[in-house]
């Protein structure tokens, strides 16, 4: 954050110096501006717009930077929906997601394109100021050349007042020269000012992009040779087929907006995913097809919540995905394939909260369910 403030302070100091210079030399500046009030007014207005755009863009970066640091510090829901980093917020449903190097590069490229769009707008204004300065230069030269041509054609050297006529006739060509020089001066000066502010904005954008790259590499980039999207660390590892099916279940929930709060082993043996959604929804998905084990999981949660949450109705649903699924009953649903599970969850897509009150409630609910899961399954292997 200090680097953002440093760039912002440099921009503010630079603009303050410009204003002081204009106030000190206001008479000279006014004389320059009124030389061709139409063209010079457009140049000055464009420069002011470019300066304002640079400040607007750097102030837009501040909430993006805060959201990024809050997200990777574990504070996922802060009520802000990022604009530049929206691809990141959409891909990373939660902090457990990991992605491949190729996917990371594509994601960072999307963010870079959004940042480049803001840079292009500032560059366009800088180039426009240069163009307007050159336009004034050629405009002034045309007026100057035309004035001298008219003067030479109309002058009568036999007239005794020829010097007075030449003096009066030079007013037109000289006004053209004034237009040429003043517009060039304002155009180049304006492009210099906007270009310098745009450079500070670019430094701030590079800081955001660099920190994002570091965070993504540290927290969500898969290690070489590791294609896992999560980790089941308790006791012996599962076989490849089981892992693949658990991974697919994981993707089903994250793709539909659910928060994966834990990856557990029921009774220390059977892998399961614990996912939560808004409306106090709690899903425990596993490959187990033993009705007694599934009912035991359901009963553990219900007894735990009944003892600790009076008046709060948490909807617990245990899901079994196996070739011979159990019959569906109260709180238990059986699926014969991952495709059936995906179809069901897609029809029950989770809509994540948007306002601060709902986000705070959802985070508190998620933390409570995570603590209950820790108590029920990780301490009872």
C-alpha cells in the first residue's frame, strides 16, 4: 500500500507544482490561452480531462489492491466486487483452489488486458494533445503564409504610406505565428503533464500486477508434477480412482459457487467433502454407500447443531456417489454417478451473498461449520 501512496503523492505534488506555476505566471498563461481561444481552450480542456482520468484510474486501483491482499490473507468476503481482478475472483471460488501454470498464465493475461485498456485511454489523450498541438502549428502556418501572400499581392510600393500599410498587413501573419507557437506549447506541455501522471499510474498498476503474480504463484499455483486440486492428508493416501472421483466431486461444488470448508475422512477411513452454501445449507459428499455410516454422519451433525445452536436450522444433507447408491431418505441422497451429482447441484446452484451483512453472517456460519467438522471427524478417527 505504501507504493500506491508514494505514486499518488508524486502525482499530487506534480499537479500542485503546475497549479502554482500557473498562478504565478497567470498573466502570461492567459495571454497564451486567448491567442486562439477556441483551439487552445480545447487543448487545455483535454489536458485537464487527462489529468483527472489519471487520478480516477489510480483511485480505482486502491480497492482492487485492498481486496487482493484481504483475499489472500483469508478474508474472502469483504463486500467488494473487483473490476480489474474480476477474472481472479471468478476462478478462485475459495482459497483451496489450485491451478496449473498454463491456466495461471491465461488468467494473468486477462488481468493484464484489463490493465492495458486503462493505459490505452491515457495514451490516447497524450497522443491527442500532441496532435492538437501540431494541428495548431499547421493552422498557424497556413494563416501566416496566406497573410503574407495577401500582403504582398495588395501592397503598393508607390504609395507614400507603404510602411504603414505593411505594418497593418503584418497583423494577420503574426497572429498565425502566435497560434502556431502557443498551440504547440500548450499541446506539448499538456502531453508532458498527462504522460508523467500516466507513468506514475503505470507504476501503480505494475505494483498491483506484480503482487497478484506473486500471490497466485504462492497460494494457488500447482507444484510441478502435482495435478491435485486438494489434499487428503489424514492417514494413508487414497488410490488413484478414488482420488479422481473425489476431485470431480470437489469441482462440482466449487463450479456451482459452494464453499469447500473441509476435506475429511469419516471414521478415519472414508474420504468426504464438506461444502456450505447460503441459506444455512451444508452438504457432506462421499463415495460411501453404507446406509449406517451415512446416517451416523447425519446424526453427528444434527446432534452437534442441536446442542450448540438454539433456533438455528442448519439443513444438513449427506450425499453418496457410488455405483450402487443407497435409497434416498431424510437428509440422505444417493447418486449413481458424478454426472447425476453435477446435475443436481447445478439445479441447486449457490448464490453467494453480496451485501456486507449477509457476507458477515455467511462467514460466521462457515467458520462454525468448519469448527464443528473439526470436532466431529478429525478428533474422532
